[in-house]
């Protein structure tokens, strides 16, 4: 780097060209005067060098002056984004054309080499190869061995980036030999370090390790410390692959300190990503996400496409391992597109394998297989045996999923041999566990046990706790098949204990829920084993132990939220503010998503970035609360405590759906009984059929009474002789049963051929039906609220919002408040936005919701109900804190249920103000988390507000869960869209039963539904069965 400071101009003129230490630096000095020339290395730790200075007079207008001016201009451009890259390219191309016209080959070669270096940095690999090739020919013609050696090094780097490893090795070996013959030790090291990286890439770990140590010695001899961070970073990667995470972390942290001290922001981002991956392997995912958030902050100020792609790939992979394949898919598809755009074939291959894993998690084996096969084709084309072996393991996994053990073994066994030969311990253990599972499927369980024991020992030696939990679970499953029930139980219990320990590493409640859902098989296996023991020893209490494990696996993030809320949670003000800001932005993006038809992909990326940042902030908030650190595992309720929650007239039914068989535990004051049910796939198939039939608008349309009767026989038949004596059923559902209104199921028939004279009388006729996430959450909720005084007023009602700027209420007409929608939309509106894919311009006004609100006000004493209609039914009214004065909160509006991203679920309130100006109308799930409500009941008189994303073990993550988080003990919500007028009629009958007849909320809902069912206009189950009560029935 060269700078010139003149007496006439205090601002220095700086030149730092793109041809490295052997290229010229050009300074064009126009003003007469004295100049001080400063020559210094690009980095402070570079070794001493040598240089010569040449001064030349150039008349203005001479072609040579024009060419040099273009070269000088290009060297002064700091390339930091697409625009400055374009400017530098244009300047070098202008110079190149001028040098060719002048016939000056040396300068032509300089311009070509600079162009190629610039293109290589920007990952425009085809252009870089072409320009390096032309420059190489010229330097050879000019007998310039140092420039030839520099070009060969650049060529080798470009070939390696492109996955052309043979060509890369040839170019780098030639470059190293040239530098060695010239006695240039530093430059020899620069070429040799690229050979080390190539050996590393190809999986020749022992060779690479020796190579890096030789290079470190060579650089030290040359007096250079500039390459030390890079070498340390790469050594960290080697030790990671060799199964030595502590050594890897030590090298990475040394590299990070050096890169940070030298202001190397791209290098810092790269090393932070590598450290994050170490934490990820150790099961320290929250720390990994925190580091990825730091990487994202660094990248926001850079234009580094390859680092951006790597961030998307790595973050997508971590979400994938945490059971969030939908979020992972968006990030991975973006990464793949970026890799393909810049021609990074090896990175493309890695992301294709990750995409295959995402499709596997989403139950799309054909798409997964296609991704893996694309990756395998790339690996073979690049002659990359390491990536080929990794891809073969992935293919083995998909064949295992498809029940094809022979095909799986054909893929796994050669990959395992390669991993073992090269010393890839982490991948070796992953392959070994996979081999054990395949052997078990192939009917070779005794061999499988031996292999899985080796895999378990290897995972433990690597401190790979997540892998250890998986190996324990796999071993326990095979031992169970061999009849070694006690050994299997011990290993399954150890797997659950590890999962519980890993779970505490997450500060984000959402990530805790996703992670636990991804590990649900460990709990299910332990339940199976305990129920096996119960079958052999019915009086041993093993079914009670199984029930305790079922409770342990349920609604844990809700339990954590309830505990944390009650702790006072002294959160630093800046973190609270950041979280509030992110939640506001998330709601704004959700509102924007609902209002626009184009640009959906870009908006999804913005939402994904906000969700990632919110996860990080939530993590910081939880870490700042000492109480939260103690929230590891709730104390299980004793059977007596569970029975004490219920009282003598209530029976709790807890379902656990499993691959081989499912279970039902019936708990009452009399004790616990357990029942074995059919497998999950059979129950859920029937449940979805019944759900689709019940939600159909036309009476009886799509409904098969025999299917509902059969489902009732499966779910309720085993326990009915006992259940029929109770006044109330409390259901703890699992899987698709969350979508099932049990009250609409027919009372189980006493025997085959029996005909119900009342026509399949629904369950809600003889008894109340309510839902709770788990018995434990009910106990915690009651303890938390036992000393909370009731709110002073009866109800707050928000209804009939103004959705669009063309609403007649903006026109000021006297009849505007009761005006009807335009003729084209006068069909009876349903209170659902997302289901109908409606944009605000088409959202129907819910005119009946106004009648509903006025009816509620009439039923209560004067002054006890606050009614917010029209423009007053807005988001600010909810977030202001004023709703704390009311015992019942009633929302009559459109609901948005986003099953893919529950954070985008919400309620639509007024989207314009009285002057017609747009305002944010979306009340999102993230908004609810910031509320502190004192209401006893929330009624969501909107559609599909009782649905959401089904997170296994956690339940439906949607609006209902949001209000439970906010401190409300019970919520009335709907499972499907219901017409506006029908909903208003149901609500009228509900509030009459609640306030006039003085029934409990659960009893009032049942009474309203029974009454509606007897009305010929509403007899179809679609009209009366969709609303359910979730939470405490008292």
C-alpha cells in the first residue's frame, strides 16, 4: 500500500491495487509541490519487504496517461458492495483496452491479473479463470516467473472454489515450486497454505494437519504473522473433524482474537460461524444461535455473498436440528440460490444435503431423495470422496425411512469405510448409529446392539450429547425388540434425562418447545417400555410412571412461561425495549403480508431474520433472569394431587399417540386406569376425516356418521363404562386430536348393531367437555392465580372493526354504522382471514358482530361492559393496558391462523382511522406475549382461533396459547370458520347462560351449543361444534 501526502493537499492519495505484493502501485500527482511517499504493508504483521520507486513525467492527453489514470482510479476504489465492484471492474477494463491499443503487454497482463483477482473475490469464477488464463500466457511470454507464480496461485484458488480439485492441485503445486526456486519463502508459504486447504477439503486430514504445521514454521521463518489467523482457523476445522472439539475451539478462539484485533470483519464472521458449529455439535444451540446473530450483525455492514450464503446455510441447519424444518427450508433454499449464482459448487453440495434433511423432516421423501442425488452427482463430478461419503450416509437415511434396509446398507457401508480410514470420528459415529438402526430393520438385532454400543461410546467420547441421546434411544429400541426390557428402560430413561439437560440450554421458550418436539420419540419409547412392564405386571404401578412421563413431555414451554412470569423476571430495560421493538416489527410484517399479493418471498426472508433476532433477544432475556435458569424440569404431580385438581365429578382423559400403539390414561378421584389404543396413523387418519366432515357447511355434507362412531369407539369406548358416570370430561389431546371437538363425537355405542334412537347423540349432551394442555399446567395455573383479585368490571368487547378505506362508515352517512357490504360480497361472511386468503380490500365487514357486542352489553349491568366498535376496535385499545379492568375479553373479528409460522397468527382489528388514514390493524401472537392480563376468560369470536401450528407435546401454538401466556386461565376459541350470523347467535346464547343462568364458562358453552343444535336452522355440527373451551373449567 502506497500513500502520497503533498504540501498543497493535506488529504493523502492512496493506492492499494488488486495484484498483491508483486504488482505496481500507481500514484498520479498533478499539483506541483513537495510530496511525502509512504510505503507500508497491507497488514501490520506482514514481514519486511522491498520495493523500488519509479518517477515518470506524463503529458496530459497522452494515451499512456489515460491508461495509467484508469489503473490508478481502480486501485483507489475500496470494493465493499456491488456498485463499487462494478466501478472497479469498469476502470480496469478501460485500462485493459488502452494497454492493448498501445501494445504494452506487461501492463495488459497487470490489468488482466487485477481483473481476475477482483472477479475471484466476488466469486465470478468463470470470468476469473478466463482472465487469469490470458494473464498467465502474457507473463510467460514476458519471462516473469514471480508474476507467473502469483497467477498460478490465483488459478489454484479459483479452481478449488469451483470444485475442480485436480486442476487446483496442479496449479498450486507449480506455484509452490516456482516460489521455492526463486527463494521467496513468504510467497512459497502463501501457495503451500492453499495446498493445505485443498487436502483439508478433500478429507486428507492427517496430510492437511502436517501441512499446516509446516506452513506455520515457514511463515515464522519468513517473519510473517499475517497468515496466522487463517491457519489457526483452518486447524480448528481439522480438529473438529478429527473429533477433538476442545482443541478445535482453542484454535478458533485464537484465530478470532487475532482477526478481531486486526479489524478483519469477514474473517471474524467466518470464525464466529465455526465456533457456533462447535457449540451446535455439543448441543449448546442457544449459544450457537447467539453467535450466528453476531455473524448476521457483521454481515449487515459487508457485501460478502459467500459469507451471507454460509450464514443462511448454517442457520437453516441449526433450525432443522431443532425441529423447525419450515424455517430451515426458507434459509436453505436462499443459500442454494446464492451458491449457484456465485458458482460455489462444493458449498452447493453441502446445502443440497441439508435441504434433503429438511424435506425428510417434512415427510417428503421423494424431494429429499432428489436433493441427495443432486448432491451425489456433484460430489462425483468434483471427484470429492469426502462429500460423496457424507451424501451416501444421507441416502442411507432416506432408504431407512422408506423401509429399504438392503439399499440403505449399500450406501452406508462404503461411506463408513471411508470415514474410518480418514479418521472422521464425528461422521463415523453418525454412520455407525445409522448402520445399527438399519441392521435392526433388516432383522439382525443382535448385530445392531453391538454396533449401537460402539456408536454410543463414540458419541460419549466426543461429548456429542445430542448424538448420545439419539444413540441411547436407538439402542433401547433394539433391546426392546430382543425382549431386554429392563436394559432398554435404563437406556431410554438415560436418553430422556439427556434431552432434559439439553433442553435447559435454550433460553428461548419457542426453541425449547421445538427442540422437545424433535426429541419426542425418546419420551414415547420410555412410555412404551413402561407400558410393556405394566402389561407383564399390572399391579406394579408402571402405568402411573408412564403417565408421569407423558406429563413431563407436555406443554413445557407454557409451564416455563407461567413460572417465569410469576418470578417477577427483572429484565434489563434495553432488552425489554429491543424485544418489544422486534415484536412490533413482526406484527407489522404480518400485517404487510396480509395486505400485499406480490413480493412474498422477500417478505418471508425479512420475517425469518426478525424471528432469528427475536430468538436471540429472548435468549438474552432469559439468561438475565436467575430464576429462569432453575426452570429445568417441573416436579411431577402425584396421583393424589392430580385427582385433587379434578373433584368427584370430573374425569381426565390423557392421550399419547405412538407409532406402534397409543395410550389413554383415565384419572379421577378414584385413581388411574390405562388403556392401549391403535397406532397414531390409524387414529389421526380417522380424526382428520371426522374433522373435515364436521367443519363442512351443509348439514351432513361430507360427514360419515359411521366414521365418527368408529373414532368414538376407539377413543372413548374402552373407558366409557367408567366415564359415563361423570359430569365432565377434561381432555389432554395429542397430535391431530387437538383439532377434534370431542363434544361432537357420538356417545360410544354399547355394542355392535346397536342403534342410537336419538341419532348418534353427541357427547356434549350428557356431559361437559373441556381441554387442558396438561394436568401439570392446570396445577401451576391455579397456584399462580389463587391470590389474584378479580378485575372490577364485567367485560370489554371489540367488534365490527373497519378494515378498508372504502368502508361506508368513512363517508359520514347517518346509516353508515349499519351499512352492508357491496352486493358482490353480500354472502354471509366467515370470521377467518387466512383460511380464505383474503386481502384487506376484500375482507368482509362482520355486521353481525355489532349485534353481538350490543347484545353482550344489554345482558350486563349498566357501566359494566366497555364496547369498542368501528374505528375504536383497534390494536392500541388492546395494548394500552386498559383491558386489565375486565373479567371477560371478547373479540368479534376476523382471525388469522398461520400453521407454518405461528408468530404470524393474530386478529384483524381496524386498519384505518376515522380520517381514512391507514393504521396497523393486526394484533399478532407476538403482541399477546407482551400483555399482562387479569381477565378470567377470553372469548375469541373469530374463526380458527383455536388452531395453530401443532408442536408435538406442546400442543397448538396459536392465539389460544398466546392468551394463556398472557395470564388468562381459560379461552373460548373456534376450530374452523363459522358464518358471522351463526357465531353471533351462539355467542348470544353463551352469554345468557353465563350471566343470566349464572353457569360456569364450560357449562355455558355446552348449554349454548345444545340449544343451537336443537334449532333447525343450526342443527348441522358445522354451526355449533366448532367452539371449544381450553383451560380451567372452574
